[in-house]
């Protein structure tokens, strides 16, 4: 069951949130009825790489889209030269309604939220168990962003040969998050089947800061595409060097992996506690007794009584409060 805390079709320009479904849809433009449908794979220097059927074309936003953005994962309608031939440039005339939007701000004080990825349904948070040390605060912040966007989180723990996963998994056990634990041999031998299993039929965005092995992992996951030149066909280059996310098909067309640029921070300016608590169905009813705009970490918060009455586990409330508190803390704390 998907839940979205916020109209996912909103753009990355900061606007007053509209009540879900109340945003008027732009009328269909009959002149673009014959537009081809595609998916944005990456954005490179303002040019969007769009997959249409089995070829990649380069496109730019049509003027009529105004400030509306098209981001990786977006389903778009494209007109113009669709051959994909060198030096051709098609136009994106419509961005279809988004199922989900993963956002971040550069930092917590930044009022401008950026759409990182559209239409993902899973967020893989890649964390090394050592070298570099795990950063639980960053994991928490990624989780908050996932819950806010209605994405199911997946913890991918790497380098288990250097340090065991037990302590970290204990921390996240109350949240009931799916996880996979891998070691460096898994990467080297391509033994990433247990992760691939979790990605089947889904669109999974991968986040993680540098050094955790995210890109190595993504490369291993899409190995067969690379071997057949698929990645080159997608980006037009051997190596992806832009700051944009990059969507890559999994072998057998059984889902998508979206590699995002390494994150050092995950600004949460845009997060609303009432949206995050949607992902805690055992606690959410208890919040009905909370004061208006409750932070869920204040004396009058009704969740304490809710837990004391046995409606939910104390560890769940503790975890929710820890997640919500990440908005008030710097990541290094
Ligand atoms: Zn409360």
C-alpha cells in the first residue's frame, strides 16, 4: 500500500503545499497528441537523455513547460526529431504525473528543495560498516526523506568483512526496515544476487556518501548492460561524470536502478513531521490527541500516553523521535 505525504506532482520550486489532489491539472494539449512517451535517464549540462522504446534521444524542455522541471525517472512526452541521431535535439512538451518525488535541500536552511528522482518506489541507503565508519545520523536523515516521499527504505550494508552488522541492525530493528549485508568479495565476484532480489520490478534510487561502495555496487548490479554496451548507449559515454542521477535498467528489464551523486548531507528543510508519521501506522492514530503542529517531542505530545496504554512499542516511538530530531541536528553531532 503506497502512501504519499504530499502531492508528488509538485515541482522543485518551493510553493505552498496543496492539499492532495486539489491542484488543477493542466489541460491536455491536442497538438501534442502524437508525442512519444519516454523516461528521463539522466540530465547532462541541461540536456535530458530520454529513453524512448529502446533508443536514447537527447531533448530539452519546451518553453511551454515554464519552470516545471523534468528529472531522472520522469515519464515525459517528447516531440521533434526522435531518431536519436547525432546533434539532434527533441523537445519535452509534457511531464506526466509523478507517483513519487524524492527531494532534498542542500542543507537545512536552504528553502529551495530539489527533486532528486521522480517515480522511484524504493530508496536503497548504502552504508559501509567500516572504512568509512557508518554515519547513523545520515542514515536517519535518508530514512526521513524516504518516509516523507513514500518510498520504501532498504538498508544496504557493505564491507561486512571489516566489521559486523549487528550493532547497526539493532539500532534499526524497531523500524522494521529491509536490509542486505554484503562484503567486498560479493562485489568483486558479482555476487550481488541477494540485493538484485530486492530490486525486482521496482525503481530503486541508491543514495550513499562517497567511499561506501555505492557506485561499485551499482556497476555490479547492471553488469550485463555494461558488457553489451548498454550503459554507453544510455549516456553516450563510457563513464558517467555529471552531477545528475542516472537511471540504469537491471538485467532482464526487471526493474531500474537509479544511481544518485554521492551525498554528504541530506537537507531536510522540506520535511513535515505529519508526513513522516504516515509511515508509522501503529503510532499515527495516537497522534490525533496531539496539540496542533505537534513536534511529537514535547510535553503535551499524546504519543507517550498512546504507548503507555500499550498501543505501540516504546522502541517505535523512540525511533520516530530520533528520526524527527535529525531535522534539528547537524549531521556531525
Ligand atoms: Zn505529538
